[in-house]
C-alpha cells in the first residue's frame, strides 16, 4: 500500500488545465468539508461536557487543515484558479 502523497508530489502530477474535472472535484470536496466543519462547530458549541467539546474541536481543526491542504493543492496545480 502506497504511503501518503505530499502536496508537492500532487502538484507535479496534476495540471488543472489538463483535467478540468478536478475543478469540480475540488468544488465538491470544499462543499463537503464545509458541511463537516459547520456540524463540528455546532457540536463544539453545544457539547455538554469538556471531553465532547475537545473531540469536536479536533474535528474542527482537522477539517480546517484539510480545507487548507485542498486550497494549496489547487493553487499549486494552477495559479490562475483561486479557491472559492
């Protein structure tokens, strides 16, 4: 099983001009991550105990990191395309 791929490796492999379907993929990924983020933030705000708030905060942090990584890949693949 292959290991994780770095952002730099993905940039070398992918050209947004060559694969317009990737634009749709990034859009869909951002939408789904946005939904996860919204729900995690609600859980964090409404959690009844510290342990559940901490778990929700981890989800929030991880989701934000995933969104940032997706934006970095998208910018690196084609500087003319900005995340929405």
